[in-house]
């Protein structure tokens, strides 16, 4: 293999040498016939000396040496130009030298850090979905583009125009060994262990197009074709030293393919990136948005011209070609699929070469950019399959002056660009389909709002976020003592999987590792839940993942999923959104999301009140529980866990809708209150048929909360409870009238109440050690209570004596007044 490569390279080098020689010596082709004639004379007529082949060999050697010196001079000149750019205080007046000199100066301190931050986030997202089988898990640990910038327009630039649009074309050559990208990989079987992968050099070479649009407010840029990419990779063992510092097979080629595919997907013609040039920068970071897409109509569709169309023309005698194509297009039935990341929606089917749909869809952006792709499909009569015809796309980007840019590729690689100065302005665009004469599509785009990292919205930024957005800082510290309350309000147009047109939808919400489930709403595609779920806020851009299911006889079936960006939530300001479901053709969920900070003051206040009360839990009933027995019923009971205390209800036999009506009391110490519903078995171990958590800590004192709680970990089932935080109300007395002994007696009485509740729970659990400790506490409280009672009796006796004395004084004074009145 190596000898074959060396032989091919030698042949290639010789061919290049001959071509260059012919270009430099145009008379060389005439020399060979002369030499042939001389050789013939020497061969057949008379012999010449041996100087002719020697002269030819010397001449060829001189020419080859001249060619090698020229190639070496060009390489040295290129490297010398790069050295000049980085070291020389003066700038040669040549093409783009001034720009490269400026780029060299500002690259290390300004451009490289910004690009490193942006590209690192792109690399992290790509690594999650694209990794070789040899690697089980890979993460990015460091990203630096170094101090050496790319060279622009090394061989000059060219400026051309297409219509009223100017196009600048220049070369891009980035060859640096100063780059440092560190990856940490966990290896899969059979290797096992860890390894560090360091990208220490990169070479990207290609031609770039730069197109100014919107009167200089933005510019589109892209590579003309897929650039040449080379990457230098170094390998090392991980912290466990389980892998020697040798190259992992296939990793280098995988990284090259990853970089090439990323560039091709994002910025190779006709896919173009947008560089916004806003006159005003509000320093806002958009983290998502709500977009309404209306597919209006298509025109100039023709089955014979659509790429990939399998349509067959009508074969009929007496009909010319034009009429044949007209009939073919007349019978064309098409629909459009709108695609935004994993979110897809489709229009209805329409017939003809100019179909009109007028279908509007609610779409969600998860970043400050997005690509809306429109795929055109053909419907075959009598078949359930669809044939892909062609597609087009529109890109969206938020600009820091609070405007939005929409752009697409027009005819002959021109640019179609629109700008919405404010949110709420509708943009209409007519975009050609890919391919030659494939027709065009008219769409309307309406951006309802942008959501920002500081908690403001584009429609309410002046009201909420004007002060915060001036410096770009957030108004809160992420994941610091905040609770997220998600209310699942309702759904509409959910997918119906049942052949009878029925569905029993329910929703699972996942935030971090916490998973909660809603109740199932039977026989509807437009359910109403009105259920509220609580999560602890997580930093780092964690998404709320939503999965919608419908209950089936033998399990569950997914009918869509979605994700919600939880960044930028303002405290005590609810976000009301409709979230479209992904990976299905229809369906939306209505959510209300609110963030509330649990302050230390509120926590101390709650703890203070909890020391003076207890939690009263009434387990009323259950509904639609899972059947755990073969006969299709269960013997359900509830096991209650409150901190270290455990209580159980009675067992209700052979029912899926049990009635308990039992009351339990626990000392209010802030412990989690968990309900575990189990199926009772006399011989076999009990089996779980669901569990849930009762939220009581934020309840107002002495106010009962009546609610149905759906069970987690099972397909269905709910528990009906009533929970109250009992806090004894103290008598409202002035401080000077309330003695310390009365306060002490009240405090002792409350402690005895809590101890008796705990004592009862320990008796049911059979905890002997806890019983002995509680008995000692109870005896101590009893002795204290007896002391207060004797003190109260003493005070009562003294009070009675005082009353007798006062009564005697009143009688004596009244008799004296009577005698004086009689004498007078």
C-alpha cells in the first residue's frame, strides 16, 4: 500500500513538472521532433558522439532544479508574508494585506475569545449526538482558537454583482498549530478506561462569499464549496492511566468528518450564515422565541420538472406535449411539511400546479437563530405513501437592536431578505424550491415574541427588562433557592391513535432527574388537566422535557414530545405559552410557568410556625388504581412516610376505588410527606401500585387543601386527600396582662400534644428505642405540668384571699358612709 502511494505521488509530481515545463518553454514540443530526427540520422546513416543524450540529461536536470527552486520560493514567500503580518510594523500595499494586518492585531484579545465561546457551544451540542462507537461518552474540557488568525484573500479578491446585489469573493486559509481543543473521552467496551484527545493544529482552506443585504444592516457569508480540512490530534491517557498514550483508531478521521459536516451543514452554498451589523446594541441574549408560520400557496409546480418526482405523464394519442404536461400538473396532489429542528407540521392536501393551503402553525425557537424548512410531498392516489419532491428553507436570526432578519436563497443563488423592526410584524416571502424550474412557495412569518436571558420579553422589554438589559446582566442568580411551578392547563388537537377515534392522554414532565405525571383524561383529543407541578430550579440551561402519551390496553404509546427553555423566568411573573408537540403532525399543550424564590425569611417563618403545630392528613379515597391481581382487582392500602415516621391505612379488599376516610397527625417539622400505595398479599411480598408526594409546606396555617394527586410510576390512579397545617391560635392579649407562667403552660401543652402524636406513631411502628426516649420526655413534661398546676393552685388561692380582702374593705367603707349619713 505504501509503495503504491509513493508511486502515485511520483507520477503526479512528474506530470506537474512536465505541465509546468511546457508552460514555461512553449518551444519544447518542437524540440522533441528535432531530437528524434537527429537520433534517426545517428542510428541509420552515420554515428555521432555520445554528447547528445548527455546534453539532454543535463538540460532536463537543470530544468527540474529550476522548477523545484520556484516551488520552494513560492512556499517561502507565503510563509514570509505570514511572518510579515505578525511582526512587521508596516503594511505592504497589496490585496487584503491591510485587512490581515488588522485581523492579526485584534484577533488574540477580541475576536478569538468571542469565537471560542460561540464555537465551544456548537461543538458541545454536536458531540452529544455524533461520537464513534469506540467512545461511550465524550465531553469538552477546553476550547481556544489560539493567537494566529486565518489569512484572508491571500491571492486577491474579486467583486461581482448579480442584479442589485454585490458579491465579494476571497480566499480563506487558516493553518495554525496554536489551537487547543481538549476532549475527555470515556471509552466503550472492550477497551474501557478514559483518554484525553487534544486537537493542536488545524488547516481549513477554501473560498468565501460575502453578500451585504438590507442596506448594510447585515451580511451573509458562506463557503463556495466544502473547504479542505485537516486536523492534528494528540492522544493521552486519562486520570486512571488505563490507556497508553497511543492514537485511538478512527478518531482523527471522525473529527475531520465532524468538522467538515458541521461546516457543510451551516455555511456551504446555498446555506449561508448571517452577520448582523446593528446600529444599536441593546446587549440582550435571546434564548428562545415563539413563531407563527403560515404556508400560503405554491405556484409553477410541474410534475416533469420537480426533482425526484415519480409522476408519470398521461399517455394519450392526439395530445401534444404542452397539453400533456398541463394535465399532469392538474392532477398533482401535494402538501407541505414544515420542519423546525425536531418540530414538524403538515398542511392539508391540495390539487393542481398552484395549490393554496393557508395553514398556520405555532412553532418554537430554542435559540436566537433557526431554520424553517418546507418540504413538498406528492400524494399518490390509492396509496398511503408519500413521495418527496423538493424543499426550500427560510432562516431566522435575532439582532441586538431588537429586530429580526429573515433570509432565503433566491433564483441563481441570489438573496431574499426581509427585516422585522419589531415583534408582531408579519413578513411575507416567496421562496423558490430547490432544483431547476421547480416552482416557488409563498409563506408568511409572524414572530410573536423573543425571550431573553434577563427575564424580559420582546413585547414587554421596556416594562420589565429595560433596566436589566442596559448591562446585559441577569436579575437573579440561577438555581439559588427558587421553585418552578408548572401548571399543565390543557391540550388541543392531540394525535388520536385509537382506531375508534378515542384517546386517553396524559403527560410526563421531566426537569433534571425529577419526573412527574399528570392524570389521564379519557376519550378526548382536547384534554383539560389544570394540574400544578413543583420543581427545584436547576442552572446551566436545563430544559423542561415534556412527553405526551395515550393509554393503551397493553401499555402506553407516545403521541408527541416537546421541550421548554426555562431560562429568563422572572420571579412571580407567570409565563403563559402554547407548546407545539414534536415528532407528530398535530398537538399543542398549554402551560403556565412561574418561578418563586424561597427566601430564608420565609423558611424561618415556616419553621417557626411549624414548631407550634402539626400536620393533619386525611386519606379519603382512591380512584382508578392499577389492578395488581390476576382477577383484575387489588387489595390497596397506603403506607405513609413522614421523615422517620411510618403509618399505614387499613386494607380495602378487591377494589380499584378504595374508601379509607382515615385521619393521621404528624408534628410539623418540615419533613417530606410521601404516600406509597401498595397491594396487600397474605403470602407473597406486597407490590407497589403507585406513589406520590404531598406538598404541604406552603399551605396557609389552619387552611385545608383538598386535592386529587395522580400516582407516579404507574399508568393510572389518583388519591384523594385533605391536608392541613394545624397551628394553635394564641389569645390576643396585651403583653402586660399575659404572665410568663401562662406562656410557659401554653408552650408545655403544645409540646405534650406533639409528643403524644409522636408516641402514637412509635407504638404503631413498634420502635422500642424511640418509645423509651419519648416516655422519658413525656414524664419530664408531666412533671413540669404538675409544677405549673401546683403553681396555678397557689396563685388561685392567693387571688381568692385578695378578693376576700377587697370585699371586706368595700363592706367596711360602705358601712362608714351609712353611719355618717344617719348622724347628719
